[in-house]
C-alpha cells in the first residue's frame, strides 16, 4: 500500500508531474496528487505523495522537508488519516462534535 506523505508549501504553479519528479530520486512514487480548489481548479498549495515503502517515505522526508523550491519552503511529513484529523471524540463514537460529559 505504501506510505502517504503530506507536502505543503508548494508553489501554485507545481503540477502532479512536478511532484512525481521531485520525489522520484527518493524511491518509487506510487501516486502524486495536488489539492485544488473545487470552484476555481487552482492549486491550494499542498498535495500528497504515496511512496512504495516506509523507508522511501523516510528518505523523502529527510531529503525534502524544509528545503526551498521556487522560493517556498516545503513541509514534508507522513500524512494523517481522516480519523486522526477528526480527533479522539470522533474516533470513539464516529460522531464528530459529540460531547459525552
């Protein structure tokens, strides 16, 4: 399945092919996706890359995190799952925002 990485700080001109090219020296890129605005289709300045192994993902993080590309500093880290982003209450009962106190 590979390891999914969050890539922040992307110039709005970057394409998914650019992401693929940027991460390829670190290992096998299974997929690269840039988040876009639903209305305008413009890049939101971040994306996701799936590397084929955890070791390749770690290599990409150590190689690319905090580097400057097109005048912007990249943030590269392991992406959080949807459940992790919602927080512990959402994980407990599947209903975000429910207060059990």
